[in-house]
C-alpha cells in the first residue's frame, strides 16, 4: 500500500488506543494486513524490473510527504495550522510528543526496514527474516485503478471515523 494508507492507519490506531503497548503492535500488524490486500504502490514493479529504483525512490519521497500532511490534517497538533508553522515555531518537539505521529511511524516501519534492500540492494542480516515475511504477505498489482481503490476507501473511512 501507499505510505499514505499505512501512515493514516497507524495514526488512527494511536489516536484511538493512546497506549504505545497497544498501538505499536496494532500498527505493525495492520501494515502487514493492509499489504495482504491486492494493491498498487510506488514500489510496484521493482522486483520484476519494470520500474527503476530511482523513479520509485522519488515517488516514495512524495508519498511520504503526502502521508505526513494527511496525518497532520487528520490530527492537528496544538494550534498550529500548517507544517511550516510547526517548523517555524519550534513545533518539532510538539510533533515528537504527538501520539498519532508515532502511530504513523510504526505504521510505516515495515517499509522503512525494507528500504535498504529495495533501494540500496543491501539488506542487514537482522532484518532479513522480517523482510522475507513482509515480502511473503505483500500482494501488489500493476493495475493502478484497481490497486488504488481499496486504499482510497480505507483512507476515507479513517478520515470519517477519526
């Protein structure tokens, strides 16, 4: 799934559960469950060579930026009205104490752990078993429309029930 969906799910779970002992494993499990649903993401085509790593990397940066903006739109911090307000007014500390931000991070963590293998062709030995599991449950499809549909529905539901 796109980082937008994983981040929104993790943020939602953190906001609802509040306790890291509950929301961290829930966000991680949700990531794998979401990846089991047939979907399209910016990495679709990396394993079979139909997509260049450099193109996927650039698209992923955009995906992560949109994910961050969505999480902050769903769960604003304090009275800050924009991402730039956070930075300009020293809000980085506020972000680090904002539970949905941590939920988003843990919702994305399995993809972060795969990044060295996907983009640098280097896989730390400690991550290999987790990455193999992730690869085994990951079901991406090349059809963009069919692959984005479940993600749009998911993010819309998360927005409604936030």
